[in-house]
């Protein structure tokens, strides 16, 4: 009898699991696009994420299935889109149907501007937007000199020992120093202190979004494909926890000191004093906004500058034009005003971000049924916005594999189709720090290229890592640096 009861319980549990994992199968049927069929209870794949290259996967699927297709990640229905018109409709015109991202945190104190939705997101966006006005940006960027000096001084010493360097960790150190100085009022000097705990936590946090083995692939598949389980299991990663803790400590120390630096931390303390009284945002949640500044501004900016260094070394004609523009500046001081004289540098940055975007795939969550031009997306479905695929589509970018910065010069801006360039996203949930990032990269690249000439070597390559679920991360950027006197 007991055997029968136990066996019945096991069978019932297995049936419940099968039901849970397959409950959404069929949700994408008859929605106006092809669907990659699920396999048993495992979704449409790929299952071995740690051996999957995001760039290759998305490009091959888009070529096979078209600009819109459906797929199941475990039990979650996803619609992948590489059509700018549809993306414009989703992210801008019908934003009320797609107001949130897929990923979030069950614990409110970790919900930052990216992961929050609803009233939380609106309150955060409204109160953080003033940080990125022209006046505030000008004041913040004036603090970047120490980070630039750290970078140039370090490179001068390293190049004397060996002129061939990997630019990736160097640019990561610069962006972390820059964020520390401009946003938090602290000089981390990651060049001399690669083991700085904040620097380490930021690198760890980004690494946690990438599958490197079977276990991490399984966990990422579950996170993407079994939405709802985060209500019962804490999926907050160690790197994210550490960054939140450091952000909280910086806030506490600044509050105790009573000093005012005019930086991002000052704004967060103002929010803590006023916004939290409304009961939508908690005091602990304020620290998460510092955390996301480290996360969003660190790796993506370093990635984009590394991509530009690589592309310049491979495209000498464009490099000559850029070098002449920098050498022709009216001042040797790089600041908010000076970089306004560098339109070709900005075009180079944007073209590098088109060819090698930091974010290869973005997402939205559908919160109410939607239909557009025969395409239907049902409530609860997730949308994958295929940035890399769009950026390399010759329909929108003639000769898409060529590095042609002139695409982004002011006189050619009318040729760019809306929502065909998605390096900073689009619509109300586009990156709030876009202007800051562009200005930071312009100042840093101008200083770097004023002091050093970049040359490709036999080791110079661009190889994307396997295991990414949204980044286009790469292994390294090996270049020879020749000092310019």
C-alpha cells in the first residue's frame, strides 16, 4: 500500500513538472511568424549555452526564419525581432504594452533602473534623469582627468617594457576609475590596484551573465526560461550583492561626512531624503542605483572603446582622418567643450558600436496582448530585440561589414533608418547614460590617441566568446602601442 502511495506521489510530481514546463507550448502558434518547435520539456534550445555563440546563433536563425520568429526557452515563449519598424512600434509607439525587461530581482533592494518596472521604474527614471543634463554632465566629466592620467602614466611605463599590450583590461581599469571619480568621488586607481574589490566585484557580476560550463548554462536557461521561480528562489548573484554593498557603503560614508561633490552620489542622497517618503522606492533600493552605474557604465564602455581600438588598427585610412582631427584641436585640454570639436571621433565610436555592439540582444516583456501588421504577441511573452543582426543587415547598412564612420556624420544622419541602430536601445527604456558614455569615450579616446599610435600585430583579432546570453563579449584586443611625442 505504501509503495502504491509513494509511486503515485512520484508520478503526480513528475506530471506536475511536465505540465509546468510545457504549459506555454502552443502560445506562439497562429501569431503570424514561424516558430522553432520545442523538444519534449526542454524548449527550442540551444541547451548547451556555454558552447553557443550568440552572434552566430542569432545571425543563423534570422537568416533561416526571417525578421520575426518564435522560440521557447524552456517554458517561456519568446519572439525574436530584427525588423526596425516593429521594434519602433514595440519600444516607442506601443510602449505601454512592453514597459519592462525580462530580468528582475525578487528582493526590492536590488531593483535598479534596468530591472524595475511599473511605478518603481517611473519614479526612478524621473528622479535620475536630472543627473544627465548638460550642466551636470559637464561638471562630472571635469573630474575625469585623474582617470586619464592614471591610464597614460600606466601605459607609458608598460610600453617601455613591452609595446604589445592587451587593451581590454586596460580600458576596463580606465572605465572603472572614471566611474569612481565622476559618479562616486573616489579614486580607485585600478591600474595600480587590479585587485581593487569594487573592480573585482564588477568583473565578477558581468561574468555571472555568461555561461562557462554546463552548470552555469543550466542556471541561465532556468533564469530565462522559468520565469516566476525568482519569487521562490533568490537568484541574486555574489557579484551583484557585492556591488550593492559597496554602493551602500559609499552612500553611507558620504552622508556621514556631509560633503557635497556635485556627483551622482549627491543626487542619490537627495533621492533618499525625498523620494523614499512616498513609499514607492525604499532607502535600501537607492544603493541599487549606484550599483547599476557600476554595472552599466563599466563593461559596456570598455567593450566599445576596445572595439574601436581594434577597428582603427585594421582601417588605416579612417585612422589617419581621426588622428588628424585630434591633432588639429584648438586646445590640448580635453573637456566637455573641446570634444565638441571632434565629430569624426564620435562617428567612429558609433560605427564601432554598430559593428561590435556591447549588447547583442536586448529584451522586453509583453504585459497585454498586442497586434501589428498581422504579427500577434500575447501577454506574458518575452521579446528579444536582435541588435547585432539589425546592425549587420545590408538592407539598413550598405556594406555592413565595413568600418565606415561617415555613416554617422551629421550630413548623413538622415540615411539612418529609425531603430536600426540600437547600441543604446530605443524608446523610454533606452540607456539613460548615453550622453555621458559618448562624452566619456570621446575624451578617453582623444587622450589615448594623442599619446599613442595603435598598430595591429599578428595577435590582433576579434573573437566573440561563447556562452553569452545578451553581450557580444570578446576575448582580448592585442595591439602595439607606439608613443607619440
